[in-house]
């Protein structure tokens, strides 16, 4: 069976009724299954994980973007996570017998329809990118370039949408594309010093000489009064979880800081967990590594 995993990121992590509308759209779609929903108040962001047949992926993706556009106003949105729009990112991941090329085709079909019918600018990324520089998400949207900057520059230079208008409305813009499995992972540090967090994030970040397949940034979580290392692992086979965890632990120790806990956002491949569990099972149990590896949300 041809299956697609969709992991849309929505710019609302506080209004449960809006997220319920999105969940209901999944439940009402034939051959679609809702696997997980994560809402984060501080990030003001929700991530929904869905598996759907290739045949119904385009229609479901469009419906989710439509609901978000109708209910999320980016003009009043505030949160600590970088964001472009109501449906901030819409990735398509091939599963089972589905190919990456098929997911690329679906993403462009949806992108074109969203741009034309909903009037939402769409930037294609990852394997769906139409230019090399847009393959990487952070080259489109990052900590220093978000919707506020996009409003001023859209339609010129690097920020001409692949689909839709060169203007930003209530729903903002959407970044869309086909990609491989990604693990979203946050590690919390028992410090409120964001400068320490930024040094640690830089030490493990691929573009700064750290792990080749790790994208990371440091965020201050005001509600918990701690620093979070927020990461995307774009190839967990080449950069295993346990290696990253131990690197963060070692870097934190340089500043007299320890790890307070961690959390995964969305689903995680079982082989990624088994590999790390095996690593810690082989370690000295007296170090309490197994308990420290993943304590969940704090």
C-alpha cells in the first residue's frame, strides 16, 4: 500500500478548539489515521502526525491548510519558535511503497492549489525545492527571518514565492515539501542562561562544525525558567540519539550545567530508540544513564 506520513506544524499551541478542528479533518478523511498531536504553549505551535494513503494525501493537506488559514491569525501570533504562517510547514514523507518522487509531485499539486485558491504564498523546500538554496528550511525561515521580515521583503530577491501571491495576509505563508523521516527533539537544561544554551546549540549544530545531520537552536522557556536545546535530526541513522545526548551532556558540563529532561515532538522511529536503549543498557547502570536519557516533559 502506498502511504504518506504528513507532519504539519501549525502556529497555535494554545487554542485546543482550533487543533480539534484539524484533528477532526483527519478523522473525516478516508484511509487517514491521526497518530499524534503535540501542543506547546511557549512555542505557540502544534504538530500533528498523520498517515494517509497517497491517493488522499493532497486533499487532506489542502483541507488542513484551509482550516488553519480560516482560524489562525498571524497578525496577532506570538511565540518563541520561528514561524512564517498558520500552517508553518507541511512535510510529506514517503512510507511503504511510496517513492520520494511521488511525494514531491503531491507537494507541488497542493502548493499550487493553496497559492491559487487560498491566496497563501507557498515556498517549496527539501526535495520539492525548485532552487538549491531552498532545500534547507533554515535558508527560508530562521530565528532572524520570520513573518515580520517576510511581510517587508516578499516578492523580491530570495523571497519570491513558488506559488501564490507576493503578499502576506492573515494566514502568512506556508513552507511545503517532501522529505525523509526527521526526529524533532528538545533537551532541557537546568539553567536560565540563554548564552550558555546558544554555545551548546552551536557546538552540536552541523553548520557550525558539530553533527552533520543536526539542526539546533537554543530557546528560553519562560514558563519553566529553563533553556531548551531544540533540535531537528534529519538523519538519525548517521547521527544517533545517544551520541547527541552525550555531546549535549558533555558541553553542558563545561559550564556547570546538567540536563534536566528531554522530549520528542511527534513520532520517533523505533529503531532510533532501540539503538540508544542498547547503548545505555551496555553502559554502567550506576551512572543512571537510562533514567537520564528521556525523562519526558518538565
